[in-house]
C-alpha cells in the first residue's frame, strides 16, 4: 500500500529559507513560480478553446445551427478552428436540407385523407395526421411509439421489417374492433404507416357497384323507350301523320326524362365529390323560392295541385345560388309529383335562431315510417310507378341532402302515410 506524506510549512518560514540561500537562488525559485503560473494560465486558455471546439462539434452532431469558433490569429489552434468552421458551414447546409425534407414529409402526411403516421428509426411517432389523431385519439404533440399509439405490436414489427428490407410491407390487423390494412413504406430512416379501414372500403365499393347498377338500369329505361319510339315513328311517319305526331311528342318526353336523369347524375356527382366549401355570396332565398314557384305552377295546374306561399320580402343567406336552387327546385318538384288531384303545396320561410327555415308541406301520398330513413338514398322511390310517370329520377332528395350538408344546414322530414309530408331545411345566414 502506498503512503503519502504531506509536509506543511508556514509561508513566512519558506520565504526566510529561500532568502537565506542568497539572491540567485531566490530569483531562480521566483522565476520557476512565475513560469508555473503563466503555464497554468496558458493551459486554461487552451483548454477553454478546446472546450469551445468540442461544443461546436457536439452541436453539429445534433444538427443545430453552426456558431463559428473564434481563435486569435497566430494561435496554435487557428488552423484547426478554420477547418472546423468550414466543416460547420457545410453541416449547416446539410442540416437545413434535412429539416426541409422532414418538413415536406410532415406536410405530405398531413395532406393524406386516410390515417397516416410517420415513425422514426426508434419507432417513435414523428407526426400523426388529423385523420389518425381523430381515429385513434393520438395527441398532436406525442412521445408515443407506433405500437403504443395504435395499441398494436404488429404495426411496430411491420415498420421494422419495412426499414430492414427497404421495401413496402403490408399487414392486416384489428384495431378498435375494425379490420384495418396497414402499409409500412420506408422513407429514408423513417417509415410511413398508411392505414385504411377495410370494412369502410368494402362498403364504399358496394355503394359504387350499386350506383353503377342502378344508374345503368335507370338510363336503360328511357333509352329503350326512345329507341322503340324512333322505330315506330320510322314506320308510321308516312302513313299516319296523327300517330306520328303523338310518337314525336312521346319521344320528346322520353328525351326530356333522359336529359333530366343525366343532369341529376352530374349534379349529385359534383355535390358528393366536391368537399370544398361552396362559393359564398349573399342569396335572397325568398326571391329564389318565388322564381321556382312560378316555374312549377303550370305543371302543378295540369295536375290540379294548388301552390301557395308565405314568404318575407327578403331572406338572405350566404351560399352557392345554384346549390340553393337545387334544394328548392327538388323539394317543390317532389311535393307536386307525389301529390294527388285537388291537393295543395304550401311553402313558407321563417326565421329560426339566426337562420332561415324553409318549410315545404304537401297533402300527397305521404311516406311510411319504415321508409323515412331511406328516402334520401340515391334511386330510392316510395312509389316507383308514380315517380316514373311524373318524370322523377329517384335522385332529387339525395341531391337536396348533399346540398344542405355542404351549406352546413339541416334537413328534417315529418310524414304520415296517406296524409302528406313536410320537409324542413334550415340554412345558416
């Protein structure tokens, strides 16, 4: 075991001993002391400069902003400082590029309509878009791993595998009681997780298939009628002018029906696919209702249906005039078309909690309770024969629903089978 002895000598005794040995010895000892102090000061300064260089390197490693290291001209560390400053500027440029690239990836994830997460090399969520936050309750500022955020180890394994092989990995898992397809796509050291609800996807595909089938059937009927009338007209045009005139009139009716169906399909497609807020402009709803009422009165008169209105001088709402016209026109057409001879249609506008409420009441055939939830579906008809006889396409109320929803309004129906219906649309001002 090593022992250390410490000799403590009073300063006065030490100075007296040095002076007793003569001035030369004293000068040498004092010089050594001064040199030691100078060396200590110099080393402290150099150590500070080395520490500054080390701190700068650490900042670069963390991709932080470069701060130039300043060393006096001629200092022993100056060449190293200059080289490190050049390297630091290069790291700055690289860091800015990396930050811009990451920001672009975050913006891309945010723009995706389906749930999506960007995961770093350690499995932590860098960014979850709005759809993912809403669907899985992930906080905007999160320190969760993907496995924690989605409560599924399968997702983390898919992300690791995609990163390891450098290619997309697809897995099907169950999240929150739903079947979800997960696509893990490597993006540099990160992984993009794309999630889609398989059940919802199947539902959408089924709706599209039904729409194609229904649209094909609805289009086939007037086309077949036009073809048959054209063939009959070809035979009778020279032999029976009166019969030919009747066929021409019926041909015009079928052509009008086909044109209305095509227009309704286009309107419905636009309303369903255009998720943007409709054009905003002041629209006098009262004036619009009057115009549509005037348009409909001749048709209503032919069917012995009286149309009455209770409207204010002005009722201004903010919205798209074409969409609002579709709402009013389809509600009035529906009220007259499903009415009975001697029946009536009453339209009124009234203020309702800062909004305007449009009421369209008819004394028609009414709707059974079990049909009320379905009358806004595409091509759904309560009375198929009556609808086709009056030129209905089965799309009018579906168009109304989508147009009202686009304007942030509400739609309600009260109906009694055999007595009539009342539709109420509330539109914000």
